[in-house]
C-alpha cells in the first residue's frame, strides 16, 4: 500500500542544493512557496507553490541536483521516493500526467534556449523550414532525408512558390531512395533503413517512438548546417513532445543505424497510461534524463573555446551513462561518435570544423581510431578537464 510522508521546511531553509547527490525522493509542494535558482550566470529565478513538483528530474534521472531550491515561506511537502512512483501512477494517474506534460513544456522551452544560445539562432515552427531541411540534405547528397522532407513540405505547403521545385526534386530522387513511411500507418512496429528520416523538424505529427533495435539521431538544420542534438539507443523514447503538446516537431529524427521502432499514438498512449504504469515511469525517467542533459548543455553552450566545448560535450556523454571513474586504474572508452559528430553536437560551424577538429585531436585527451571514431584512453581525465573548463565560466 502506498504510504507517502509529509516533510516540513522552515522559511529560508534549503530543500535542495545544486551539485549535491539527488537522493531517492522528490517533493510535491502541499502548502507554501519556494524559489529555484542556479549558479550559472543569467539564470532565471523560478517561484513555485502548491501542487508544483521539485527535484523530480535529478531523482528520476539519478543525477546530481542542477538547481538549489529555497523555501520562501514555511513549506509542507509530500515526499515521494523513486521506488514509489509506479504505485503513485496506478493510484493517481493525473499526477503522473501533470509531471509528464510539465516536462514536455519545459523541454520545448529549454530547446528554444539551447537553439538561441548554442546555435545563435531562433526556433521556428513554420512549415517553410521543412523545405530548408530538404535542400540541405539534397545538397549534401543525403537522398533519403531529402526526399522525405520534400514530400512533407509538399503536403504542408502544396501551393507555395517552392512547391514546384520540391515536386521536381522528389520525382528525381525517388528512384534512388529507400525512404519509408511517408504517411502514418497502423503498424505498431516500423523498420527504418540506415539514413532514412523518421520525421522532419516542423512537420506535424502525433506519434511517439520507442527504439527496439538500432540507433536514431536527433538533428536540426541551422544556417545550412546539420547539428546533432542527440544519438539515441535501444530503449530510448523520442517524439513525445509532439504527442503530448500537439505541436510541430522541434527537430528531425533520422535512423543513425537500421532500426526497429515501436509506435505509440494518442490512442495507445492513453491506454498505456491507465494500464502500464511501468512504461509511464520509464517515460518519466527518459524525460528526466533529457531535461538534465539539456540543463547540462546550457553549461556547454557557455564555453567559448571550441576545443574545450568538444571535450565537455564528450564528458556529457559519459555523464549521461552515469560513468564512475576507477580510482586505481585508467578506464578507456570507445565511442560510436566521430570528431565531426561531436563538433556538430556542439554547434560548431562547418567552415570552422576542420581546424577545430585538428586542434581537438592534437590537444584533447582523446585519440582517433582507424574507422574515424573517438577513443578515450582515460575517461577520468576527460571528466576532470571538462569540470575545469566549466568552472571558468
């Protein structure tokens, strides 16, 4: 039987402290108000009150606290342990849905911040962006994402001035394309060949996906450059924001390897929430992982030296996996990422990448393998270097 405890905090006391271990619980404010702050420069102060949640992201992701929370009045809060979350969902589905929808809204806000700070650009939801995505992949000879994007652009803007160009390019590329699923289907599992597009940024859609096999990269095209936002693996979710908020896709998804995906639409999502609390708990954990990583990427975006930025981004990949250094010996790690992938994740302009990558390979604690992938001889050294760079902010 679910038994939740009440915790009292005096006005002015710290409920959570930035940088400290998360512990195994988060809080739901019952009475009183709190202030959430970050040490990072120019961070906004957020005030929360009854019904709001604090500490969910670090608790569910298992990462350190990314903000401090201070009681601005006397506060009574409900403490929820991580291992109680599935039972809480079974008994109070609206609580879980409020957390998930709050996460989705915050992720969209964080995405806008990262786009402006890291990529020095503003976000757009206009279907005209789909045409720019198509043109980019067409120009870089990535046939499958190009033809998929041209199709989605024609569907969204059939009478636009660029529609005739899109139609001609679609017809020209079709014979050499292995793109699949231009339209939604009723299939619960879909297979995508390597390099094919699952959805395009600014495309409408209400499907969420769970990776059963393979890998998927999440990308944006900014100033005619592809920026890799994440590479997702088996068990990861993506596409949830369009499902939860009914808004256009904020980024594109492309099969990084041949992959098999479980499709979750509005109908089976509602059923999943009411009958499979363990999947809802997994979704909450996934969204927590993403939000924590986005907070961490804001720190990365503030690093000015591009080589240091790449080292920190590499450290972030280790932190996502909750890597713990061995205190008695070096721990090597072979990444699936190339230096160019890493540079794209940092938003480094293509014209600058050649020089930056050369400096990265010469000066960073990394090596390059024969297949152009990144090898780290000592993961602890990467984490130590990255922590030093962030302290200089």
